[in-house]
C-alpha cells in the first residue's frame, strides 16, 4: 500500500512511534532465545558472544546416502 503525499507525516509518525519500537522489542526478545538454543546445542561456550556463533548451512551437515 502507498500513502498519498498528504499522508506522509502520518506514515512517518506511525513508523516512528509503533513500528520501530515493536521491531526493537522483537529483536531484543529473540537474542536470549538464540543464546539458549546455541548453548544447548553446544555451538556456543558460556561467556562467548552471539556474534561468534557460526550458523552451519544445512547442506554441509547432510550426509549423502546412496
């Protein structure tokens, strides 16, 4: 959907007051869940940063059966 030029201010206000804070809350809430999942799968050591977590590609871990 697009907004008319007269509605641009309303769109910016909506984005600033609603969408950006909601995105921040959703991202901030998912980081602890990612940390727990990484710790439980032994991909991250206690005290390591999430930025050091390598996410393996699915095709690398698959074993080929013939």
